C-alpha cells in the first residue's frame, strides 16, 4: 500500500489516539513511550490480559482475523499501527481504507512470509543466505541438492522465536525434514504436482530450506523512517540467541567499525528500497569471511532494540511514535555501553529473588504477564556499565541466567 490516503500528511499531534494492532510487550512499550508524549492509545488484542491493556485508553478485545474488531479499533483511532506481523494483510488493507495505517501493508506482506521476504531482498541486490523455496512436495530433492547440508528448514509463515524451524545436519535429519514437508502438504492437500498455481513460486512456498551459515556474530540495526524518507538509525546490536530465542544484545557490538558502518548502510538502503515507515529492524549474520548477510526483517519495534530504553537518548518506542506521527525523529546518542538480557519464564523467579539486592546499574523492565511459562518473554534487563564486558560479568554474577555460565565454561 503506497497510496497517499494511508499516510497522514499533517503531523499527528499529542492528544490524538494511536491504535495498535497487538497488545503484547511491544504494544505496551509503544504506549508507555507515547503516553509520555501526550498521545492516547487504543489496543486490539485477543487476550483478556494483554500486556498493553493496562496502559491503553481504549481496549478492543478481538481476534486479529475479526474484521469487525479491526474496524472498532479503527473507529477509536486517528492512526493505526501494528506491533507484530502475523496479521491478515487483507484485513489491514481494508482497515487502511478508513484510517491511516502509516506502516502500510506491502512490507507487512513481505515480513510475514520468509520466501517473499528473501525474494524481495535478493531482487533488490541485498545478500541473503543461499535458499530454496518449497511450494510443492516434489521441490524437495532439488532444494536439498542446491542448498546442501547443514541447513535449516523454516515454515514461510507463522514462525517466530525459533518455532517452525528444524535444523538438518545429517542425512537422517534431512529425511525426517522431508517427511515433515510431505506431511504438511498432505494435510492440506495443497501444492500437489500439476496443480495450477496463480502465484509465483515464492508466494506459493510453504517452506524454505536455507543453508546454515557459520557466522562469527549476529547483528541487528533498527532504522526509523518517516513517510517523507527522513531516517535515523540506532547503533548496531550484537545478538546472541539460545534455542532460537534472543538471549541478549550487546551494544556497542564487538565488531570492527567498518562492519558496523556497512550494517547501518545496508539497513538504511533496505528501509529505503522497501519504503518502510515507522521502524525496520534488519537482522544480519556476520560471516567468517567478513561478509554481512541479511537474515530477517521486522517492520516494527524489535527485541534487539530494547537497550535503547535506558542507554539511548531516544528509545526505539519513542522513535516509532515520532516516525508514524510525522514528528521530527529524535537524536540518537548512546549514553553508555549496555547489555540487554531477556527475562524468560524460567528466569523470572531467580530475578525476582535477586531484585532487592540488584546492582544499581541494572534497569529492570517487566511486561506484567501473569503466567511465566518457559521460553515466554516476561521482561528484560538493561545493564549499563563502563564496558560491555563488565555488564556481561554483572549479568552472570546474578546467577539468574545459567546460560551465561554454561557458555563461558563451554564456549
Ligand atoms: P530466524 O527466526 O530466522 O531469525 O532464526 C532464529 C535464529 O536461528 C537466528 O537468529 C540464528 O541464530 C539461527 N539461524 C536462523 N537461520 C540461520 C542460518 N541460515 N544459519 C545459521 N543460523 C541461523
């Protein structure tokens, strides 16, 4: 969607209402930042106890597929944004007929479909991991031949935090993955051979097979961009994932300056190429040969930008509100080296126990979720210290994250 009517021409001033599709922690932190600026918020979420609900002026409880609920949110809002990408793009496009949706739906469609995203990046000349789209069961042998092992099988839609992903290192694992692929096509009966397909291979793909890259580090850059093309970027974060979930972000990233600069340059070029409005998070692999490869895009605030809440002069959430409201983007200055560590369900009891005696350099953010399931993001901690090494030592010394000690003992 690039039509003029979906983007507000005049700045949206405080006092107006920003509607958010999604009431998770990102929605909550957008609303907290925007409320401080004087905006009102309406939130749509299916969960009665959505984290953003207590900080919203209006709460619409409903499924994201429920068009009437979307319209109710639209009616309560002067502008609507989304805080996650697993939405029905058609429904969002329909909503954009009646209320501005500055992020648009074009990037949403890409970001929710791994094959479309990779195809768009490749077409734009941006580096991605070697991959093959699997639109029919019989695409499998050629995909395995071209990509080779080790590889990752990923569902094209619906996957997040390591879900919908299988790692293939051996022929036996490849055979098991093939069985998963064939079963998925059998279940729905879609994608049979000879079936007339109106869409291209990428759009019709149910899985992608992607080469597993031996990266030196993972990086991400968050770009804020307004509808008029003005941009601001946040310093690149070095990210460590454990079992497919972001464990921590380290800023400044421990990479050469030239790598940081190249990551920022690529992220800005991608945001411009895809005409992103709001925020675009670009995740990279920094390979052993020095190359940067784009892993994933997220057209919204991102977990790897949570460090900005305490360590930067403008947070990603404030910047998002500024970008979608058409206000000037805030200056971005890093106040201090910082390590952001996620607090998952399994970390919460130890964190709460440590809280009364926690080092004053820890800034604790909790999302108000009632149920602390393992792997569920309950909050995060920003540790501001004189160096990232010191912040990492402080995190480990708490004993809250056994992964830190395990990694040091077994790097
Ligand atoms: P994703 O959901 O695609 O971002 O994957 C989650 C995490 O899995 C990434 O941040 C990496 O740590 C790992 N991963 C995904 N794809 C690859 C790949 N092609 N090579 C190596 N690691 C990967």
